[in-house]
């Protein structure tokens, strides 16, 4: 499980600033309360020194530690009661001097005993939807919203098979070595829908995923190729070679250019060689793949990717008619 590294760094920083904010708030509250309630300063410091005093007592004379500990505990409890009474008497909430965290489980650390806390996992998933490029799509395009009723007869049986396979791919995805898929078939048959659905589920399961249209991807490669020497913005194409699952939608609809075939071959090859998974959806047939790109690209895709043929009649057109 890797999530998106940039998301992780960003969220870790947010957590640190939340904890700092909580500490600053307590400092502010203490200053207010100490200024207003005489003796509160002393009470707080005595409560806070209970731990060190108990430790000191244990170091000095282990035989009488129990006795000392009981005394320190009794005194602390009575001071805490006094502190609460004074806070309420002066119109403050009783927890006014306590640290407050968004997540009391991990105290906004993001992990508990070295394990990622649920709050952190949720934050990473939410950030993953955005950074992967599917945030605007995944509410509508997920496994639950894939409607089989738009397919009939043989196309229905085929759609059921493709849906089942895509779901299994997403559920069994385990990073490197999970294989790659090729979604083929005409426009409006659900290729984008299932590509996004897989991406969403794989993000939820904690993997670094990126979704893009072929057009956007080639345009990034082009921008990178003509990058100015003094441009120090992050490299736009790193995500295509680094993410654990890359989804390239609508291959074949990109504007052509001499660089398209070598770029695609280089990327497909690099991802196969490093064991990283890719899902490519395309309207192109095997033959069109050979003419649009070249034989090497077609043979890599058809040799290494598991192909699924989408059949039926255009779902988008059916939705418009209904
Ligand atoms: Zn937490």
C-alpha cells in the first residue's frame, strides 16, 4: 500500500499544523485563565508535575513508592476537582484547558502504535480522488452505479462478465504484478465508467492511482519535451511512470503527432517492465491499433494486457432517449 506520496506529505503537514493549533489554543486559554483566576497557575503546574514527582519518588526510595504514589494521586485528584470548580465558577467550560483533537483516537498523529489511523486513511482516500483525476467522475461512475439494464441478450451476459472481472481486478489489486487490462469497444458502452470504478476502488484500497484521458497524457509529455530550461515546476509526467495503477481513457482520440507512438510505446513498455498495472480503454480495433500506432505497440498491448470487449448499444444515447 503506497497511496500518493505527495498527498501523504501534504496531509502529514496538515496534521502537524492541527496539533500545533491545538497546543497554541491551550496556551492562549492558560494565559487568559491565569490572568483571571488567582492561584490557577500554581494549581496547573502542580497537577502537571505529578508524573515527574512520582518518578522522583520511585528513584529515591523504591520501598516507599506505593505510599508516595498514593499521596501524589490523591493530591492530584483533589487539585483537578479544584481546577474544574474554579473554571466553572468563572464562566469557563470545564475542559477549557484541555488539548482538543479532531481525532481523539490518534490525537491527530495520523497513526496509533505505528498503524495508520482510520482518520488518516479517509483523508488520504479523499485526497486520492482529487489527485488521481477522478473526483469529478467517481460519484456517478462507480461499481454501484453501473446499470446492467442498458444491455440486452448477449450484450447483457457480456456486460455482466466484464463488470465481474473489473470488480475482481479492483478487489484483488495488490500493486506490482496485478496485471493490466484493455477495454475495447465502441463509444458509450461503459468503458470509461468501469475504468473510473476500478480506479476509485483501488484508491480506496490504498494504492497510488492516476486517471487521465489519452489527450491529456500526451499533452503532458509534449509540454515536458518542450519544457524551458529555467522551468522548475514539478515534472508533469512522473505520475505516469510512478503510479501503481494508471488508467488511460479513450486511447486513439488524442491529436496525432510524430511523438505519440514512441511515447506510448515507451510508457507501456516501462510499466510492463516494472510490473506496474495499466488500464487502457479504446475505441480502436486491433487492426486500427496497428495503423494508428505501430505493430510494436499493438503486440505489447495484445500480448500483455487482458482484453475485454464491450458490446451493446450506446448507453449514453439510450439515457438521452429515456
Ligand atoms: Zn485518527
